[in-house]
């Protein structure tokens, strides 16, 4: 009963923040609870959802749900129209965001201000590797964002306070 209430609350939180036409990226581990619950959850939440498979997901199962706009195995890169982007001159006014289930130490265009969003760690690395999170990287696992989607604007406000990554020797 408590588990059912928790799942219903998660759906309520998603649907209170997301409209039917909103684009949502889900960064993995949707299938942890099993296939019938996964199907119910995926078809209960709103938005145009793009999924990245996590270690508890089977790529085939996510694709077979018929719910997602696309399903990526390891991650994806997107550009969000934003004239204020730190890298807007080099990216025609788009903010590059590299998303994966797992954290990446050196991601594409990190040295130009690209962001990296990941799940998987449940906040564990935030505590054990605080230097990593001074960079433009964020653990967006559900327990880190109060079990509700966060908007581009919310992520941007956090990333604006962080440093551009210069750890990999690229310029």
C-alpha cells in the first residue's frame, strides 16, 4: 500500500510539472520495479518523453513500451535554444547538454561550457567527489530533485554558478 501511494505521488509530481507537449528526458532505471509497473508508470506520466536506458532497464523492453519518442542506450546530446548560453557564439545560440545514465568525467564540449546531466548515483558522488560537481555537471536522479522533473531554467540557474570544465587538456 505505501509503495502504491509512493508511485501515485511520483506520477502526481511529474504531471503537475509537465504538460502533454513538454519535452522530458528520463535518464534511466525506469524498469527497476518490473514490467507491469513500468508500463503503468510510463503510460501515466505526461510529456513527450525521451528515455536513456539505465542499468536496471532492458533497451528492448523500453522500446517495446511504445511510449517514448526515442530510447537511447548510453546517452544523448541535445542543444537547447538559449541566446544567453556561455557557448552561444560557437553553437548558434544553443546550450549543449550531454545526458547519460552514468556520470562522465570528460564530456563533449565541456571546456566550452556544455553541461552534463546524469542519474545512477543517488547523490553518492556529490558527497564523495564534491570537486566534480563544481563543474557544469548535475546528478538529476529522482531523489536529488525531490522526485519531480526540473525545468531547463532550474538547471540553468544551478549551472550558471558552476565552473567550465578544464580537466581533460582540451581547448
